[in-house]
C-alpha cells in the first residue's frame, strides 16, 4: 500500500490534525542505510515526524529536523519538502539495543539528553530555526514539545514503528495542533481520546489507515478533510548542489583537496549517491570562490 498523509481541520477551524502511513519509504531508507533494529525504529519515527512537519509547509518550502543526542546513534537528520518528499539518515546506523519493556529502545539509542533543532527554509531571506532540549528522546514527545514551546502551538504527536524480525511492517503517526483561540474543552476532549486510543504502533499493526487514526482521535468532533497527499523517499541532491557545497568549503580547502588526490568523491549522506570530481574540476570550482 502507498505511503500517504491526510490533513483535516475541525469545523470551527481551531484544531488541525494530520496522520500518515510511511511504511514504504521507511523500509527503503532503512535498507539503504543498513540500519539495525533500534536505529530503524528511530529513523522510522523521525521520517514520519518529517513527513508530518512537511505537510505544514507552503509550496516550495522545506524543513529539516536534527535530533542530536548523547546515545550511540548520536544524530538523526530528516528533511521534508512541501511536495511530500522526505529523506533522512542516522549518524550511526548499526545500533541495536535490548528491548525495553517489550519495545524498541529509541530513547536509549538516541539519548535522553540532547537537542532537537528545526530549521525551515520558508523562501525568505533568512532561515527560520528553533531549538529545544529533548523532552524524552522518544522523538514524538520531543517534536510535540518543540511545537508547543518554540512555535507556541500546543501539539500532540504520536509515532509508531511496528517491526518483525524480518524488518519494517508498518510505520506512521499523527500530529494534532491547537490553533490560536481553540477552546479548552475541545483540547481536553482530544487529550482524553489520545489517552484512550492506545499505542500508535499497535494501531498500525492492526492495519489502521491515516483516516482511521484521525477518526479515533477526533471521534465526535466535526471536521473537514483538507487533503490527502502521497509521500515518498526522495533525495534532492544533484551534481550542481554538490558543487555548491564544495564551493562553500572555501578556496583553501578546495585547493588542498585538489592537491591531495586525482579524483575526489563526494557521497550524499541521505541517499549514498556518489559524485566524482577530477583535480581539474576542483581547481575550476576553487576559482569560482573568488566571485
Ligand atoms: Zn542524495
């Protein structure tokens, strides 16, 4: 089944909800990065978080989530675009920890102490960036904490990764946000329903779709479905962007790279695509630094 996201808004326009299924793209990313189970769960949750954040963007905008913790994974980077394209990687993919209370120990792998930084390219002069300390290192709570504290929109996030020994079986999640002037009564009711609905992982395991997750969350609260959009694992790297990144290293660094080797290989951290540059090409790029 395809990966997709559904976005709704309550009839009074004061609470929005998003839910997604990301199984296909998470499976692909985990294979590409050869992640071990605990790292797969962490990357899976983070990619779903990225997909949810991407759906809040306007056309042409991009968002990056960086989770940097004191655990063995060290860092997770996820980027999402308004088009539904998502990409991501973990700094250390070969992390496997014992289960904790029967669950994959994502907080143990990422670290309970760390920072979540959200950077948005809103197509303005400056990038928008906000950082919060980890709330728990479990990713969903950290994102909810960031949205509530840094963006001042009280939010609840649930993310699930259901795995069997054979690999990823179902991943996805939801995000609920109280918009300005939302009524406390509705928020209380939503919180109550979140409490009752159980773990997202269990719901995904039962085969629940995004529409059904939202129904469970908003049951009894009238809402309109705004959109249903496809999600995909897609990298935005290109030879041109790699050249730009090389140029940003500066003239000195580029010249020393050119002197070191006949051919310099640049590998995209997100998709492992390789870009080769000859000595002459690097020297040419070094000249461009001047302009
Ligand atoms: Zn790439």
